[in-house]
C-alpha cells in the first residue's frame, strides 16, 4: 500500500524496510516524505465494522476485510494526525479536513459498506445524504463485488417462523454534562457502579481479580471491543453485590480472566450458574493477556504495547485503544525482545501500527527496535512520568472537542480505573490518570484542550479529590525549611522555597502540633521551651488546588541564655560600713538574688551587706544568680575585695550646736553636723582626730 500510493520511487530494504518516497494524505492534504510519517487507514475502521455487523463474521472474513486490497478505496496511506483524529468515527461524527476529498470519502465509505454488507445507522445515513448533493450526488459509481451477501429474503409464508435473535446489543446510558463521580464503598462496588451504566442483555461480562491489575488491564480493551463491562472479584468468593449485578446484566457469556490462583474455581462455579463461562488464563500475566486478546480480537490495524510491570501506562491507553478498536498487549518492558507468542498474535491480527505506551524506562528501546525490524510502524508516547505519558497518548488520539466525555482515575492505585477503562474504550473517550489531590500540568493542559463537557471521575473523594475532579492544577510546592537557632529568645524564619509564579503564600507555626503564630518568622519564648517547631506554608493560585506543605520538625526548643555581667562591689571596706552589689546588665525580667561571702564563707544575702567585726581581715565577694522562665539560671561572682579593716577611733563626745571639725590642716574635712559623734579626717585612712569647739 505504501509503495503503491507513494508519489515518488520507494526503495525496499532488508526486512521490508522502506526508504525514500513521498505521500499526500487524502484526509487532510498533509505531505509526508518518510514512511514513519504515514499510517494505513481503513476507510471504515475495524471497530466501526464490528459495530455494523462484523461481530457476527468468522475470523477469516474479518481478516479479509482488514486486508482488502481488491478495491482502491478501502485502504489509504494517511497522516498519523488525521488517522488518529478519525479513529473509529463514522461520517456523522467526523469528516476529513480536506474539504475537496469529502465527496470521494462519502462515496468510498458507502461502497465499502455495500461491499461488506455493513449496516449504517440513521445519523450516519443523514450525514452521507448531506454530502450527496449537487455534483457529488450525480457521480456515477461502479458497484464492487459483494464479499458477504445478505441472506436472501424467504418466500412469503403464511406462518413465518420467528425472526432469529439478532444477538445482544450494547447500550450504555450516557453521562450528563458536568461532573459524574462513580464510587462505591470498595473496589468491587465501584466497578458495579460503572457496570450499571450498561443495559441488560450484554454480549459478555469480563470478571478479573481485584487484588492485582495485569489480567484486568489486558481485558479493558477487549471488553470495550466486545461491549461488555469489566467487574472485579476477590479470589476466593464472588461478592453478593457483584453477583446481583451480573444477574441484572443477563450476559450471553462470562469471561473469567486468569487462572485459579487469580479467580478460584468456586467463583467460576457461581458464575456458571448465571451464564456460560470461558476461563482465559496462562502461566504468567503476559500469556494471560495474549489469551484475552486472542479470544476477543480477530483483527486489528493498530495494537498498543505497554509494560505489565506497572499499571498507569496501560490504563491510560485503554480509552485510545477502545476508540481505535485496538488491543492492549502487555510485555515485560525491561526485556530486550517480546516473545514469539506476542509476535504471532500481532501477525494473526494483521497489525500494521504499534503504539508503545510509556517511555523507554517502561518499554525498552530494544523492544521498539525489534518491532520496527519486524515491519511494524512503531510510535512511542512516553513522558517523564505516568501523567505526561497519559497526556501524550490522549493528545495523539483525541483532538480538541473530538470527545464530549472524559474519564479520570487516580494514577497511584489501580482498582477504580480498571473497570473504567472498559467503559471509556467502548465510548471512545480518553481516560486520564491524575494525582489524587490535583491535576499534573500535562494532564491539565490536555483536558483543557479536549474541552469535554462530561467528566466522569472514578473513585471516591479521598481517591480523586474534588479539586482534581475540577481540573485544578498542581502548584510547584517544595517542602519548607526553618532557619535560626532553636532556643528561647531567638527568632526562627520560614524558608518557603520556589513556588509556582503568582502563588500567594500564608504561614502557620506550630509547637508540638499546637498553633502558636503566623507570618514568615516566629520569636521563641519560654512558652515554646521543650517543644518541637514546624511551619505550614499554604499556597493558593486561581486555577490550581490549594496546597499546604509542612516542614520537618526542629529539635526541642532549648532554654534561653541569660544576658549577664560580672558583679562589682562598692562601699568602704571597714567594719560598720555598708557594701553594695552592683549586678551589671542582665536580661530584662530576670529575677536576681545575692549571696555574700567572706573568704569564701557565706556571710549574708541581699543586695547590701553591713560589715561587722566577723568580716574584719577577710576579702569579700558577692555571687549574683539570675533566673527567668524559659532560661537557664546563671550565677556570676564578683572579684574579691581587699581585707576588711577595723573601724577607726571615734570622738567620744557629741558635737554641740555650732561645733565643727577644725580645718587645721590642708585637705581636712569639716563637719558641722550636730548631735552625733564626729570624726574629722582628710581621707578614709586618716585616723588623726582634730576637734575644736566654737
């Protein structure tokens, strides 16, 4: 096909690899100069064919349809963007952006459906009729050979036999505009909430263990194709609620996914009482997955490859895979090759395009190289994390406004999303994974671009928050730190780190869990002593989920260190004199106590001390002790004085009125105080007495 539709010569290399060539995509008019830029498009997609009648075909008939090269309009080389935008939509849902090709597109669509006896629904017929006007409607066409003829009408019979049962049809009740949250008390009930969207008489029900993800992951795309819900069960016994729901659904068949270690024979026995069962299991998750694909897919143009070691990439691919009518095949992404059984399944299905879901850390580059060498057109959609990968996949397969519905599941746990993948795939709607509290940037941007009017959230509010359900983004929000000395009388400062531009920050300080302050700093007081300190930083920004980050706790706040000084002593060092302790500068509010010592022996307390004969000849010191709540007590001792001297001789008489100490010698001090014993001297050490009455 690529060689035939190339506008220039193409060189065929080893392994059927192509080089050279140029193509013009008829769907959108986009040119391409490399085989990697184009994909083979089934004009009537395989999923659309299935819904229009191919579900009753044999495998051989489906393979013939998928590889119909006998007419020039069944297959086209088109751009990847237009092929993914079209997906499995009919003309009522999608038309080529290349307006000049629309008439030919409508004619070719009608001829393909005629050739294969595929049905058209009323909306589809109306859309085609709207294109068959003027010159387009007058175009003469040559009817192709009918490959699958309708059964001839029987002769009139007065007693006609009842018409055969056309088989079960899948009807899923739509979702209202706005937000719909589907959740139950546990993973099993949540799955039944999704299943309740299906009308009874479904073609099949898929039952997988709810304790692990691989079997259900592989089945989501299969359930989307077949048109049945996916339900979960514990290994040992089927929950009553699940059994009741399956009985309501009245399935024609029940697929049990996994061996008896995943879903026990006891569960299988219970299910067999409702409808015929088929167990699809293998020696490991990869072979079980292939068994599921082989049991449900007869052909597929595209296949998705994802790691079976983790769930997010495969889960995010289920919506796109369902829209493409494609299987999701699990592989050991850490390996260097996929096994021959996987290659055999791809070949049996007639796969031409392989989509790898996940980065090379999820599915290795050697695996991608192997698939390319085998002849598949390989495209990888992988981001730096599970959320970016989900956004890349959905961006590639769902253009803006291409789906009015989207599904949202947590990217940190698997159960809720498993059942949702089957519904999303059947509806041809994207499924995104998200952080539980907010929507990561890549996913948020993708959802904004898709602009769905119906948002289906899978799981309860703790699993996917209301903020995430509202597509509120995740702020860049580092864990804050605290700087400063963790001691009473010091100040701690919050280091918020770098948040998303424009974020408004608020602060709350806690001492051993109790709120003690706000603002960017906290002055430590005695009330904080012995407690650990944390700071909460809350960021808010329009369009984003408000987030609070909490710092690591500090060590317990240590007591403060009192400001203190070495005391000094003032006063005359002689018996009878009064000494005074001068404490110096201490922390405000500190309570001071005084202890006097004479040659190291306690001699009194209080700020002052009157010297007695017991102190004579001894050096005096004073110890000042400061105490304050929240601080370590501090004691400071003065330097020792010289020895205390005896009291000087005293004048035995009394000074009478008008008496004075005569200043007979230079420097003498004169006193005129009346009524006391007086001593006249020139200095503190002068013992010469001079007295004269006047």
